[in-house]
C-alpha cells in the first residue's frame, strides 16, 4: 500500500498479523492497547440488521475511539452536513458504554455521557437517535423540569441538553448560578458537542465556560465546516480533526444529493425612490440606491416580495417540500402569508383547503414552530409543505425530502452557505437532485477558493508556541473568576439572562450596532399602480460539480445516470420509433433494461426544465444538446390541422379529447394500454364507444395513425 508495487503473495495475513501491522508493539502504551481491544470487542449496533454504517462513518468512529484509547482529551470530527454525525456519535457512545470506559479507566462503571447542542430540535433529534440504549440510561435535561424538582437530574448515563439550559439558573438570592455548576466538574466522562463551530469553542463565548468547567471529561466536537478564518477558534480549542469527510466526497460517493441552481434576477433587485411611489411609513433617503442588504431591514416593498414569491412558486412543484430563507423573522412572516395567498389562487379546483401549507419557523415561534418543524420532517405528512425562516433552519435540521431551497436574503459566510446547501443534500427515495433558487447571487460562493479547498494552516500561539494554545486564561476583571459569572443583560427575545432561546439571540444591527435594533422605523413603500406588473425577471439555470465548478447539463446528467445507450442513430430514427406506441414501448423497455427507467427519464425531464414537454424532447436533447424543445401544447397546436384533415367529426371529437389528456399528463396518455381507459372516460363504456367510432380494429388504427402526425419533423 505504501509503495504501490504489485506482485504475487504467498498467503494472506491472519487477523492477528493485520492487527500487529496496524498497531505494532511498542508504538504506544499497554493502556492504549487494552482499550483498543475492549472497544473492538463491542460490535456496532445495527438495530437488528436494519442499520449499517457507511464506510466513512466506521472510519470516523474508529479514529475517535483510537484517540480516546490514546487518552486524548479533545477530539474533533469534521463531516459534511447530511453525512450522519449523530449516528457516529451514537456508535462511539455505544462502544464506550458497553466497554465500561470512563475517565478513571477502571473498566467497572459505565461512563456518564453528555450530548450538548445549541438548539432544542437538535437535542431532541439526538435523544431519539440514541433510542437503542436502555430507556433508564437516557435523560433529557430541561430547565422547567429542573425548576420543578429543584435539582439537576443525575439518574442516568447519557444526558442531552442545550448550552442555553446549562447557562441558565439563579441562586436563592436571584444571582446567576448556572445549572451546569450543580454537577461536579468530573461528573461527566465524555461530552459530545454538536455543531461545535457555532460558538461552543469560541474564547469569548459563555458556552466555552461550560467546556472549561467540565475539563476532566474527554470532549468530542462535531462540525460540518473545515477550518476557515471565521471558525478558527473551534480548531484552536479541539486541535486538528481525527477525520474529515467533505461535501465533495459525499456527493461523489453517492451519499449526498447533487444540486442545480436557478439564478433569478428581476428589474427590482435594487431601488431608487421616485415621486410616483407612495411612502406608507418611515422616511425615505432620496437618491439612495437601496440594495439587497437593505431590503426587509431598512426598506420594505411588498410588491417586490410578492413578485419573487410568484416567480419561484411558478417554477417549483408546489407539492414538494421547500425552505425559504428570509432576511428577518418579520420578513419570514410576510413571505409565509404571500406564499399561502398565491397557493390559494393557483391550486386546482377541488383540491382540499391547506391552512398550514406554508408556515414560519423562527426563534419567536416557540413550541408551535417546533411542532411545525417536526411535522415538516415527517416524510409521511404532506403539510406543512414550505417553511419560511431567517436563521433558525440554517443548521442541523434533518429533513430528508427537501427538494427546493429558496434564498431571499444575502448569505454572508462560506460556513453559512455550506450549512444552507446541506439542508437539501440528504438522500431520500426518488430524490435524484435538489434545486436552489437564488435571488441574492449567493452562487458566487462557489467561486471562493474556500469551497472544499484545503484547510487554512494554523500558526502556533505566540506565547506558548502550542497548537492549540495552552496559556492560562485571565480572570474576569469584574467578578474575578474564570469562567466569568457576571450577570448579563436579559435576552430581548426570551427575557432571560443568560438567554435560553432555542437559538442564539439576534445579532446586533449592522447599522446601529444594537440588539434589538434602535434604528429609525423601517421605510415602507407602495409602488405606483401598475408598476409591479412591469417587474421583469430572468432565470439562468446552471449545474455544479461537487468541486463547486460549473459543468454542462450533459455532464451533470451523466454523473447521475451514466451515458444514454445508443438505441437510435439520429433524430429521424428516434422520431420514427416514438411516433408509434408499439415501437415506443419497446424503446422504453430497452432503456429500462439499460438503467434508464421511466422514473429516471421523468427526473431528467425536471432537470432540464421540460416538464411541459414530451419525453421525446428530453431524449432528443440528451442526444443533441442543440435541440430546441417545444411544449406538448405547442406540439398539438402545430399538428392539429394535419391530424384533423382526414378525420370525421366524431373521430375529431375523440382525438381532441385524447390530445387534451396528452397536454395535461404527458406521453403516457398515448400508450396503447391507455386506450380502453380513454374510451371509457369519454363514452362511459366500450360498447358506446364502438357505436360512435366503429369496431375495435378501426379505433386502434385511428389511435395509432394520428400519432405519426403529432411527431412529424415539420411540427418540431
């Protein structure tokens, strides 16, 4: 393996020989060897054969356990969103629990493990994912239950909570007394910090205080973001990751879903006030060019947001799940209402009422927002179909069937961009790709060298010369303690100090620097009558490789399905085959045998934006990238005169009915097997149909013959 040299081998190594080659004697202490064997003796939990680790998950588990065996105190795993970091944490915990590892290394007591997240939904997801453990071993730490009982829970082995819960709490005099201080510093043996890049390792973060307090425990950080300038504190605290699995690797290995981007530009992406518009509220700055970062923060134009909603609602399949990222919580509420209004206007007659078609999920929505999110994550439920949010859903939400991500606010960092992309990358049955609708030019992040590039090199600390820094931390100048126990100002959202929201408090306003913002009231502008109808838009679809580089449609499709087999030589031969329902069926069967099932062809149809075209157009486009497709409606309009030229009035009436079904549903309506259903739908019975159109042979001939005119070259 080291030299790459090839040759014959006399015999294969025995398991013991392989073990000794991997861990040669003398390479580490007997202590590490003992725990390595104990960990390997505990099999992975497979939930009765229904769950098998992917190769990279097994490597991540083994590397983390190897670090534990070598008595490393801080461990970091970096894996892309959607690759199963919680499953990895579960398997590590499973082996630690059943091998009876603990910080005393006595092999007698089972360890106490703490799973720390920054949002309740993430802690709940992890709690549910650990269900294979004995029920009495799992404990969910909640602030209301601590207040009710007057003490922190200790009756278990695996504890789940959020940082905000641990940071809350007061003593009898009302002074800050964080709940984590009720546990002895050495109470936990192993701590898992989920999404640790979100501040848990930041030098200035209160979360860091929790980690420092429980310093005796081995701490495992889980993150989806490689080392970058904006998360260097995470790597400074934990050190270099023991394993890295990137978004690029996940897509290339087929464990994550690839994506396409629809970049959407309108003539109102920016705005300068003109006197024919009406200022409803606030003070406008005349002559100022308001740009994307200003909208829905300091200026609001409802017609602009309504147009954007109309554009993406017309583009998406309205029955597929989607997340819309908005500028603020208020903006998310406005977009939610606009989506529900437009859905009500465009849904077909007879479709049921959908009161929760689109809902908002933000920090301010509390328990009802959490309930909406749980229902959205349930793939058996159709409602809610679309969520609007501002910051809350950018990380850690396991919803596998998301097909569309709509960006209606600027994405400021590469970390946030990759996290948002990760909302759509999870695999789901029948989901071959997902689509990003980009109103804010976020696609520029793909051009950034940081997109799955090499991690930045960290310089040693200038004081101690170590990576990570091991310098003594200064005491707080106010309370004289480390970690600091000074009382903070109450959170503007939950009113508690420290904040116990399910997500971090809002960031300070970029203009006034305050939270909540104290800027003058937002300007609300109403466009002059008819001006909203003048808003034009342009959509450019592009495909991107796992490397973050633009690729052709053909290359993207080949990456998904492979190369189309050569079952026809040219367009003319395809047209001849496709014009007859009998030969068309044979072609589709051969494509199915070659790995291009009808469902795959329909996915390709969506991929190249030909949902309203015939599958013939899709195949011809794959065969010839310069081919210009036409809609089914346009095809019928162009061929109708030729088709009807030699038909009787009764025959015209039937073929007109067939063509209407073809326009509505596609080429499946022209299958020979569909003929009895079409006749019954039109004439109530086959006997009635024969009275109008003649015997079975005549009807069959009529059904086959008209199709060759539908696909004539002059039509296309």
